C-alpha cells in the first residue's frame, strides 16, 4: 500500500516509527474542504473519485523535490497543509464535533428544551477578554470574601465570650466544613466545563433543575443578605472612627451589672441612614459593569493584607505596663484566664449585661462566626474568566481555605493572650486598638475590605439570579433574563432592594444567622452533589481532582446540617421549608429540563439492580403485576395525525391498581428501517405526548418492520427485560373489517393471537372501545364474567382491578359458570363460591346449564337465527371459493397461504356454540357495564375467515366486551 501521501511537512506534529511524521487534520485542509462540499447523498463511488482527485491535486502541488510546502495561503490566513485523508469519513465530525466539545464553537444552551434546535456550526471563536490565573482569579477573591468584617470587629469578642478552648473548636469545626465543601467543589468543578451560575450550575447539573433552582435561589438570598452584612460592618467601623458623624445621641451601658465608665455605642438609626446611602453608591458602581470591579479588586485586598500585618505587629509590640487599658501584651496569665468560656447575657449591642435579653452559648457563636469562613464560592463564580478552570478552582479555593483557617487558629492564641476578658468583650474594635503604628490603618482596612466584599456580593448575586432565569426553568423569573454579554440591571436592582431591606434591620448580629443558613444550605447541596456522583460513579464522572471520596462528601453534608441545627433549629426549619417550597413550586410550575443529573443516574442504577434482583425466574403470583402491551394501530384505520385510539390509555389505566404500573404502547410502521427511522422518531414523540396527556404511566415504542406480522412477532419476542417483559397483549377488536372489506385483517387477527400463545402472553381483546368510560364517567350495574376455561385467575383479577377505578367502583361482580347437567349446578356453585372466598374476592355466582342455552321464542330468537344463517351462508360461500380455486389450480385446499382442513360440520358446530354463548350474554348481561368472556383459541387448520365469523357472532350486540385468554401460569393465589 502506498502511504507516501500520509507524510507531512518537516514541522508535522506526530512522529511514528521510522521517523515518519504525521499531522492532524486541519479545518482548511484540501481533503476536508473537498469532502465538506460533497453531497451527503452521493454514492461510495463518487466519494472515492473525489478522494482520488484530492490526492492527485495535492501530489501535483508538491515541490520539484517531492516535498510538500509547509504553509499555504487561505481565506482565513496562512495555515499548514496536511495530506491525511479520511477515506470518505465525514471530516466534519473531527472539525465541528471535537471543537464544539472544547468550546471552540458556538456553545449549545445549558438547559436544552424539547424542540429546541441546537446548532453545531459556527466560525472561528470570538476573542474573549483577558483570562485570569489561579492567584487573581480564585485565590484573591476567595481570600477577600473570607477574610472580612467578622475577623476585625467580632473575632476578639467571640474569643472573650467562648474562651480559647471553645474558639479553637469553633474555628476547627467551621474550617473543616468549608474544607470538605472545597474538596467536593473541586471534584465537581473539574469534571467538565463550567458556565455561569457558580454553585447553582454545579448543583443543578448534579441534582437536577428543581434542587438546583431551590438551592440557587437560597444562595442568591444569602449573597444579597451578606452584602448588607458587609455594608453594616463598614458603616459601623466608620462611625466608630468618627463618632461625631452620627446624627443620634449615643448611650452608655452597664458592664457585669455595675456602672462603668460610659461606653460609646452606635445608634441603630445611624447605621440605617449611612447603610442605605452606601448601598445606593455601591449599586451605582455595580451598574458600571463587572470589568471595573475586577480592576479595583486587588486594590481592596492590599489594605486587608496590610491591616492583618499591622495587627500581628501590634500584638507582639503591645505594652505590658498599662493594665488599665486591658491590653496585657502576650501574657501567660491572660492566656490562662481566657482559656475557659464565659457565656452570659448581653444587650443588643453585644455588651455584657445581666439584664440583657440575649444569651450567648456555643451554638450562637457558631451562627455568628460561620460567615467569616464563607466565600469559598467566589472563585467558581468567576469560572468564565479563568484560564484553566479545572486547575485554578481546586488550587485557589483550597489554598484560600487553608490560609484563612490557619490565620484564625493562630489569631485565637494571640488574641486570647494579649488582652483580658473584659477588654475582649467590650472593645469591639480591639484589632484597631492594638494595631501598629496607629488604629486608623485598621479602620481604613476594615472599611475597604468590607466595601470590596459588598461589591463582590452585589456583583455575584445578580448574575446568579440571571443565570437561573436564563435557564428558563421558572417562568416567573423571566424578567431577569439577560443576554450572555449584557449586564443584569434588573437583577441588580432587585438585589439592591433586598440588601436595603436588610440594612434597615440595622443589627449585625441578627443578620449573620440568616446568612449562615443560606450558605450552609448551599454547601450541603455541593457536598450532596459530589456524594451522589461519587457513589454512582457513572462513566461520565471523571474529575481531574482526585482527592475526593463519597464518605468525605457525606461527612461534609452532615456537618453542614449539624451546624445548621447547632445555630438555630428554628432558622434551620425555616430555611429548609423555604427551599422545599421553592422546590415544590419549580416542580409544579417549572419547565422540564434534562441536564443529565445524578438522580437520573441513580434511578438508572436502581432499576438495573432491581432488574437483576428479580432475575429471570417466574414471578410468584403474590408479586405478579399486569404489564400490558398496548397495540395502538393494529388495523391501521386511524387518521395519520392520531397516534393511538383515544380510549386505549383509559383502558390501560383500568388494568392497573389505582393507575400504578407500567404500560408499553407500541406501534408498527411498515417500510424499510433506514428510510423510516426519522418517521419512527417523530411517531414515538407523538405517542409519548399522548401518553402524558392521558396521565398514563407508560412508555412509547415504535418499531419499523417490513410488514405488521413480522413486526409484531419481533415485539412479543424481544420487548422488555427479564421479568419486566409485558405479560398481557391488549388489542382492539377489528369491528371495521367487514364494513371496510379489509380481507387481510382476519389473517392478521388470528396471527396476533397465535403469536401470543406461542410467546406465552395473555391476550385481552377489547370490543366497544369507543364507548369505554373515562375516569369521570361513573358506571352502574355489574361486571359480568363468563368463566368457561381455566385462565390462571386472570379474568377474576381484571374484574377486581376494574373495581379500583372510580368509573367502576359502584359496580358489582357476577361470575357465570357453565355446567353440563342440572345435577352438577349446585356443587359447582358451592365450589366456585369457596374458591372466590379464599381469593378474598366478592362476587355473585350464577351457574348456567347447557340445557338453558336453548333460545327462547320471540324477536331475540328470530334475530339470532337470522345472524346464524347469514354467517353460515358467508362461510359456505367462502369455502366454495376455496374449493373452486384448489380444483382449478390442482392444489390442496389453501387459505391464508397455507393448507387447511375444513370439516363443514365442525364449522357449523362452532358457529352454533358461539351463537348460544352470545344469546346467553344478551339474556343475562344486556345491562352490564362490561362483560368478560374467555377467548376461544383459533382452531387448528381452520381458515382465519371462519374464526372471524365465530368472533363476530360472539360479540354481536354486546356494548363492551373483553375477551380474555390467560397463559400457562396462575396470577392469583389462595395463600398469604
């Protein structure tokens, strides 16, 4: 084989054995362009001819020395010429398919909907903005969000109230929670490309749109409330630095019940006024766009790092000769005194007061401190702006979490040793008091860091809300939808209104538990998502971050829930109730979206395990469920746009107890599979729409076959898996066959019955389907069973299932049995009653003897005799035609393509038997709501036409009739 044309230029990318170089296929290669222009319907010969032309053309364009030129010009600029041809394979798969997977093409919507056209075509990718690395894209935002107001103005107070021991436990508990959440976040974030929405996107794609939207909206509220927390922290720091800026008089408080020197406090009204002003200013800045915020973000972090450095320098340089101020320097005595907790009552400002209304304990401190460790999602919110999402998010998030946790642990020891407990509890800005060289550095750092964090919250929360709205799951959020490159102005205004409402509350300690609940709810969702994905371990679950385990994710989720209840069981119940209400609202009002979530994978694996546990053995009668196979269009006489008879789904629901169970609706398209594949998909979609419209628990299947008979035989042999194969075939009786003169129907009808018998399937033939009642049409009268042959109790079971439907619940069951002699009637009736009693079935038993079959005089007799004579004439005429054809062709008697043996006396006997049974049904069950009768099997070697004559006599003048034939097993049992 000549492979010279596979050789590339000297700069080709891959080296094979023998120093041969191979180049990848490029979008502008001549072979690709030639093949892309080929007609998809062209023949293989034309394809080969085109390839030979391409090969000749490329060889002709070589240099004189036999080498191909490395670079050629094109419409889109210079590119390398390659000669690797694909031998007729569609090159667009390589160019468009693979590039779309790497997001080099136009991306498909994140929440595909039914009937939504997703284009895979597109030109060159549009250049995006400057991408950020791990440091500026993830680590800095996370550090700025985590290290904030709580550390500066609440952490020393927490150490004074809880002591060093409890504070270490508090920091370790909260740090472990966020670290485990960071591990789960890293695993999910590295399992594929991320789009807008941050944790909402991750949770929604892992747990489904309902859970994603409910937790996402709660996380949005948490961010909006957190913005108010940061604003109030900045305003409180400002008013502490400039008390004269307040408009209202400050008050003095008591310390430990005794009058102390006046302690200046901040008026709630001042917090409200300044907080509203700052919120409006921040909103105006946010309206300027995210680019401006990203540019100034590092500026906000520099004062934070500088202030932390000043705090540590101040701690080591603290004077020890001024005990009146409460600053003792690093002292072992202070460390010992502050080791134990001192939980007590305080006023609303956190100042110790025996008469205070607020009592603090460890649980309350968890709620107060936990917002100081939140912010680990700041990096994931910027996923669209990162150079390498799958590297930056794990490294940046976990690094920021470890650094801040270590900082908090060290600060517990230092703050607990540098001041006495009274100073820790009364000086809300102890960090500024001990800072070196002067407190104003800390105050400026606090203000800038909190304002920066507030900006991040007011920037991220609207985009989270816009991402939820853009997924088009919740119609009520459509007003917040924006284009990909647009700013979410309406969502920003809505977020600002929520933030201003929280600012009006004016109490920092009342806001923080609310923020804590929403963030913990989001963290638990992230952990549960990773736990589910890890536990299921689907083939698509291949995260690049390997340090994860389902147990750690489960532990993180449980830890989040435990912390929620430690903080406040009331707030926990309220937050869970809010998330549940949103979940319920989304499930009712939301649009369906299939994101390949973990629950679908869990259902799939659960179904596989259940199927394996069922095995292939016969199901015990106690566990037997009817699985009907509904043949939708067996006779092909429905309008083309009608996928199924309108009443078939109503009847299918009647075969299941209270509508629970599975039905399989099938249809057969005649034709070639390759030609009818698309038509089959469209028909399946229409049939599935019909099933959902009728509220029937079932699935739709469309089979393409050369003819109806072969298609049905394939269905009864292969449909279903294990013990979940359909066990009852439901077919509408062909009442139209004689009226429409459809001569092929008798053969098809008897073929369906014989195929079911061979495949060991029960059969139910429904006559009078047009008059079958729906769930709102209540029926009265009786359900009559003509129990002629043993069917494993299927007829009895179907009658009981009919009684569970509202339309038949007012009916009673009557069982008619046939006795040969009058002397056998009483014993047969007693045996049947005992049998029904043991089966827990309530029914009236009526025994009919064969002698009573004699038709009484009157119009009914005349009508029955006329129908019998007409049927006998038609059969005689049909048999005469068969005999004449066989005599003319010199062949045996043939019907339906096979040899038949016809005993005319036996045919007449069958006609007479069915006539008598029909007459009996009309005599006793003319007013019955529905009649069930045993389906007689087709006689061997009888023409199908004769069997249809028998059936026509049997169903004559009966409004609703079910002809039932069981299969070789019992479906009811006497035992418990």
